[in-house]
């Protein structure tokens, strides 16, 4: 299970990176991986960190996973406020279309 999560997380992070690099020009991105969740990089990174903690259950990997969860949950709130301020109605409409922050159909 840990290996699957780690590979899935790495894949999602890579897919996000190439999509973002090719498409971000200062506008709100809502296509590609952003059609599933509002923060796809965080989804991938959390899957990778949790996968490593399961695959290699050492103090370091478990600590990485715990700090990643706490940090990302804290930072998402700030990022959402920034995006709402920057993109206004477009971001509110996007939130209605894609209600999940990092886990489709869960959160």
C-alpha cells in the first residue's frame, strides 16, 4: 500500500507540475488536474509523504507525513483566502464546481 501511495503521489505531483508549467500565465487554472481538486499538488505530495511513512515507517518519514498534513491544512486556508481576493467571483464559481480541496469526494 505504501508503494502504491508513493508512486501515485509522485505521478500526481509530476502531472501537476507539467500542467502548471505549460498553462499558468497569471490566470486562474481550472482545467487538467484542477478539475478534480482545487489543490492537486498538495494531493500528490500528501499521498507521497503518507506512502513513504507506510512503506518505510521510520521516525523521519512519519514526521514528514505529520508535518506535511499540518502544514498543508494550515496553508490551504491562507491560499484559498488569497485566491478569493485575487480572482473574486471566478474563484467562487470554481469552488462551487470543484468543492474538494485535496481529496475528491472527501475534502
